[in-house]
C-alpha cells in the first residue's frame, strides 16, 4: 500500500481554496522582491564614474515603501469594511419584529377583532418644504376612495395613519390600496417619495449588505432603504 502525502498549499490548490487575500499578499511580496532585485542589480552594474545619484536612489526606495504602504492600507481598509458589515448586520437583526417605512406606494386595509377597519401606516419623504401636500388613495381599479389635504409640511419624513374608511365614512373592503402624493411650493412641484409600511420578519445577507424581509407585498429591501422605524 502506497501512502501519498500533500503539502498544505498543494491541497489548497487542488480544492480551490486558495485565499484571495493570501494571493494578493504573495503578489505584493513578489513585486517588492522584484523591485529590490532590480535595484541591487542596477547598483552592482552601475558605472563607477557615474554612480547613481542619492535623489534617484531615494526615489526608488520610496517606490518600494509605497508598495508596502499600499498593501498595509488595503489590509486596514478590508478590516474596516468587515467591521462596518458586521455592524450593519447587527443593526438589521435588531429590526426583526419592528415596523419600518420604506419607499413604496401601497397601504393595506384589514379589520381588528371587533370588525373595525385597520390600515397600515404610510408616509412620505419631502425633498424640501412644501406649502401644499395632497394624498390620494385609490383601489385596484383606479377609483379614488379617499383624499387628504395635509397642508404645509417641512422637508423630511412624516408618517400618517388612515382609518380605512372612504369619503362617505364607511369602511372600505379589505385589501391593498395605492396612494399617490402631490407636493408643491409656490406653485412648483416638490420632489416627494411615498413610503409604505412593512414588518421586518427576517434578515438575509447579500453582496450589497443586509436585506430585510418585509413580506410578500414589499419583498426584500436593502437596510439603507429604511426611512423611519415605527
């Protein structure tokens, strides 16, 4: 029976486990070694009557130090990025079970234990102050069921609650409704973003960072999309 042994680096290569960090470090080390080899060769073969100027030698040594400095900077930045990602994940996990407002145009209507209509909160994010803000709520057929004149509002995020009744005061059928917001200042339109309510049910990790699971209506959204926690 023949026993074959592999060194750790060979096993890593066969399994495709070669660390990118290790590869980068080796590449940087090889670059410095090649730099030093060229410099030493240049010093050995220089013309004794015309030796390398101190400034030139200093410049080449500085280039070597620059390579080392960049490697150390990259390592530091990777460490900082790792800490930021870990902090964002913990922040996202703390939101599980809480309600948040994220960009959207939907409000859900249901009923409480006594049969009274209950609607999810909604909100808006004004780019700048507006002297007129009007919210229009429509059903799936596009029919207006309720309209609110919110008057003047300051720039920033505001949240509101609809009682789930129509213009005649009767409860609207349970379901999903769409809201549209029009804002203006001195007769000119003001940029505004509608905000929908979602309950954070879980957190997942993606290439772009933590993602919040807000259910079938809103789906998965980036942590940075949260405008307000309710």
